[in-house]
């Protein structure tokens, strides 16, 4: 599949791209100039590129490998475009964005590489099931600084697993954007809420 054909399938509407730009602009310039952002789920790199233009350093984590058991129906068309070609598109884009660091593999393989309180922004955009989003939050919340942000994408009716996980684990005190991004300020109280949720969830 040619790069142009791939982009015609995976490109999001302009409202989504503008919404993600507005998400980036919602952070102060001073914050963005030094911010380390970890994106879970990068696919062809469309969101990664926009984020890299707004933040100092972006770690892009993606297995670049289909996973039907975790894939919800809203993801099917984009993944049918071909994960190999999506990765090629990502790699082509990354050549022009030196502040993007590519990490290929499942996100839980890379948590060891980040110390606690080392990430300014966590952006979750991987698989959209309740269990996957819940796992992403649990894997990474301790890595996010107090005063940083835990965020993600696809807070919408078509991906109920995202809504359910975000509301259940993080609560209602979120900011929402036109591209369906969501954003929480990471506080010590929020970290304690997440820890309490997972302690109860294990019972």
C-alpha cells in the first residue's frame, strides 16, 4: 500500500486534528518547552507528530502488531489499513521530528525505563477496551509527576470502554476536547484514588 493511500484511510477529520492542537495549547508555553510526554499507542504517527510540535520530548510506544483480542470495532478499519504500512508511515514522519523517540513493544515492557515522577504528560491512545485502558493507567500513573497530567484519547460513545475506565479509575474532574481527548491534573489525591481503586479491583 502506498503512503498516500494509507493516509487516506487513517487520517482523522480536521476537527480531530484541530482538537488535538487545542489540547496541546491548553498547556502553558513554559510547561510545554520542558515537558516529557509518553504516548501509548502511536500507530501511523498522526497524533505523535502533532504532539511533538507542542512538547519538548515525546516517547512513542506502540507494538505495531495487530491484537484482535484487544481490538474494539472502532479500531478495525484503521488497523485493516495494514500495521506494517502504518509503521512505515510513522518512521517516515519521525525522520523529520528528532524529538520523537520510538519504543516498539507493549507499553508494560517499557515502564522500567522510567523512574517514578519522571513524566510530565501521559497520553493514552492504545486499545480501547475497559481492561486495556485500566491497565495502561495502572502501569504508568506512578511515573507521572504530581503537577503533571494524565490524558488520553477517544472519550466518546463509540468507545465505551474508554469512558468506563476513565470515569471509574480517575473520576469526573476532567477537561475534554473536540478531538475526544481528555485531561486530568495529577495530584497526590488522584494518585491515592488510583491506588485505592486497584486495591479494591484485586479483591
